[in-house]
C-alpha cells in the first residue's frame, strides 16, 4: 500500500481557464449538451465554474427567472457566456449585495 505514484488517469484534467487566465483543473464533464457546454468543458476551470454557480443564483433570483420557461433558460445561457467568456455578467440595475456578501474580484 503506502505511497503509490499518481497515475495519469487519476490526475485532474487541466485547462487554460478563459475566465481566470491560469492553468487549473477543468470540469469532469460538459455542464450542458450544447456548444456552450463544450466550450466551458474545454476552457473553464472548476474554480471559475463555482463562481458562475454562485453568480447564477443571484441572476435567477434577482430576475425572477423560472427555468422551466425556455426564454428564461436563454437569458441564463447568455449571462453564463458573458460571465465566463465575455466582459462579465452585470448584476441587475439597482442590485445591492446582501450584508456580509463576498464580492468576487475580476482577474486583471
């Protein structure tokens, strides 16, 4: 038993993260079965994905999105793409973070 060498298949899959501009562990599988899901799988890290999940909760709540509505899902996918690959997904107008909320810094 003892210390066994890490086999290549056990090592995390690394990606050059488009959001965080660093080589980091990638997702285990595409999060969506579309082109955006493939892009996320290929070039977004687990850390950036976790940031999106937290941000998406704010988007869903503040915009009162009902995800059973295809139009709401389209809005969320646009926000996801902007957050991960674009200039970022802006909070809704007038949104104020809850007291004690941690703001995520945008990489420079």
